[in-house]
C-alpha cells in the first residue's frame, strides 16, 4: 500500500513544484521579453509530475530501509 501512496505523493509534489516553476518562468518571460509563454514551459508541471510518479516510490523504499 505504501508504494501507490508514495507514487501519488510524488505525482502531487511534482505537479505543484512544476506549477511554481512554470509560473516563475512564465512571469519572467512575460515581463522581460513581453512574449507569450512557450508550450514547453506550460507543460512543465506535467513533466515534473511524471518524474515524481517514479521518484516517489524510490524515496519510499529508501526510507523503508532506514
């Protein structure tokens, strides 16, 4: 049961971190260059969520050993 919960936690944390990163990059691009935010930046939360989906269980396994 811990592995699915760890995967879900990694997914949520990755998505939230991606939202913060994309917002910071997007605001910077908009203010400095007065340009539209590229699609790759808008998709950043999904990239980090996918990474968190795999990293979450790895962190849980490592914590389980200690």
